C-alpha cells in the first residue's frame, strides 16, 4: 500500500490540538508521573507526523523503565508564530525547534535546559553540529535530529522531454525561465502565504551576491539593510519576479509544490521535504534539484541553506521540576541522538537527511544521497532567514517586508529604509 497515499488521505490537521491546548498540556499535573514525557510538536503535515509517531513508539518499546511520550501536535506556522509565548507559559517538557540563532535566542533568555551533560556522551555528531547546538554561553541546548538542504527543484522527466539543462549562473537561470515561458510553463513556482517560503530565495540571492559572512552579520543586526549590498539583492530578485508564479502572497507552499508536481511549473526554490511531500510514491524518483545558481563568482555556490531541526528541554515545564521526569526527558533525548532513532524516522520520511554519522544511509534514495553530497561539499551552511536572526525581527519585520516587496517590487529604497529603521529599534532592545 502506498505510504504517501495513506498519509495523504488523512486530513492535514486531523488530531492536531490548538495552541491553547498545547500551552496547558502538562501530563499528570506538576511533576507529572515521572515516566511520561510531554512533547510539543510542530510536525503537523502527515508524512513527518507519522514518521515521528513511529520513532516515539520505537522509543517506548525499548524503554525498560516503561517510559512514555505524550505528543501534542500544533500547526507548524502557529507553533512558530507563538513559540515565545509558549516557552514563557506552560510548555511541554520536550519540544521540537531549530538549531543556530533561533535556539541561542531562547537559551539566552533562560528558557532552555542546559544538556551539556548529555552531549558529553553523544556520538556521531560533527563539530559543526555541536556548534549549531551551542548557546552563546558555550553550553549545549539542542539534540539535532535531521537536516534538509534548500535548492532549486524540478522534474527530471520534464527537463529531459524539453531538453532543459540545469543552469549554473544567474544569466543561464533567467534564460531557462524565458524558455519555459515560451513553452507555456510557469518558470518558477512561488509562494509566501505562510510567511517564510520566500525567505529561502532571499537568502540564496544574498549569499550568492554578498557571501555567507555578510549574510550572518546582516541577520545578527550588524550590517545595514539600506546599504547597497541589500539593495542589490532586491534588485536581482526583482529581475526574477516576472518568471515567478503570480499571486504568491495568497499561495501556500503545498499549493506551489503541487504545481511543480502537476507540471504546471518548471522549477521551485524549496527545502528537500517540501516538494517531496506533494509527490506520490510512484513519482518520487522523478524529483531532482540543482544548486541555486552563481551570481557573484567570488562567492560561487559556497554556501548551502540547510536548516537543522532537533529537540530541546523547556525550562519552564512544571513536570521537569520532578527529577524523575527530568531523567525521563533526558533519556528520550539521549535515544533520539542515536543513529537508530534517525533510521526509524527516515524510513517513513525520506525527505530529510540524518545528522548522525551512525545513521544507516545505505537505503537512501538517489535524491537523499545527492542532498548529502550538496551539503558535504558546502564551505558554509546557513540555517534560513527566520532561524539565523531574532524571531521577533523575522516575524514582525521580515515577513511583512518580503510580502510587501512581492506585491510592490518597485520601491526598494523605501522598503530597505523601513527595514533598517525597525531593525535598529528591535536589536537595541537587548
């Protein structure tokens, strides 16, 4: 029976609790029962949700102490938009979140448990993964679980039928887009109703134009948004917009990915899981990608956007005041850090890549193997705009700014001046 078809048959939000429910979800009252760990999940899409369920079930089966995981699932976007309130309210014991700056931000606020003691025994994680799991204080707070690179996705069969070649430079990318238009295709599937998908395009144009170090400093508030470097990013993006699917601010990422699957669009800038989740089993092997093209030869294709997802312990969880519950939560993270735990997850969700060197990659699909190669050859790895910067800056400034640009790309000066003004206010609040 087709795994994807079964999963797709379930309603996307079926069984997902609302955020208020999650905010009050503390199993067993203050302290819990010592063996049940509550886990806040943002995996509301069917494929990852099922895969996580399989992994947690496997954990429970191997637990000699009879430990259990109570999962509270929330719509992905709702979870992200309310994470700050969630962590300062009544969070679950363990929750899914992101590596890098987004983790460091909450660690600095004292909302995460230090798990450096667990990291002392973790095996199979590279120094880069440890660095992305480390706070500004040098302590570790995240147990990484998987990553997924962003690239330009397309259908192999469509490229073969039309004689298209993967472009290496921006000029070749534009030339291919023009050719697709003549062939009655939408060159680039495009969406931003969810507020984050278009950030991937911004990041790649920025890193290809100005380099990874500039990207990192810009995200940290150390570079001016109204300088010539950022203006050049938006000017380049404006050059690409005529080849992008119109009405992006009203289109979800699922709808954009489906247009790629239906051969209505020729290309799409996405993370590995996004188009894969919309392709049926018998078409998965037709999905392919190429790295975002070169803009400035000085920076080439050195940087790859490859967000890392993982698990953290919420400091304000009432349950974790119980030493037995804290021990159970740490036991869960220790198991999730193993290659075996990642293998179980990836058997049910082939749209991500294991972070542990101990994971079994022999069963990887050709697309997964290509993704591993892409990241392995990268000189720098970014985490994504809404993960590399402050969450308040990302949500209150950059989401509306990018959506405004998509609707009206002709006032770049006004746009970047407005971003810079708000950036100064927000980053001065520390």
